[in-house]
C-alpha cells in the first residue's frame, strides 16, 4: 500500500516546481537543468519497461502508468527547454 502511494507521489511531486516556474514565467539556469535531469531520468525508464515487457513475464502496470503520467507532465517543459536553453537563450515561458 505505501509502495503504491510512493510511486504515485513520485509521479506528481514535480508539480509544485512546474507551477512555480509557470507563475514566475522564468527560472534560473540551474533550476531548468535540474528539472530536465529529473525528467530525463524518468523518461529513461520507458526503454526499460519495453525491455522488461518483451523479456519478462511480469510487469507492474502501476509503475508503467505512473511513469507515463510523470513523463507527460515533463513533456511541455522538455519542449521549452529544448527550444530555449539548448539554443543558448534564457528560459522564459511563452506568454
């Protein structure tokens, strides 16, 4: 029971940070890199799930669904990060 709660909590724990970035309209460089690293870490789970699904008889749907939810939450941030930060511009949300 607590394990399932921790999985769901991890999937939505980034929401306060994303809301704060949205509210201020910009973020410091270290914050954007940190959020990107968290999202990349979670997105790398997807190939792992595919591999486990193909090679193992057991897979946990709770982990997969929570991971997909978390990756979707990061997807908009990834797009802005790619179009702004990686091109050397300041991270600011579009108005």
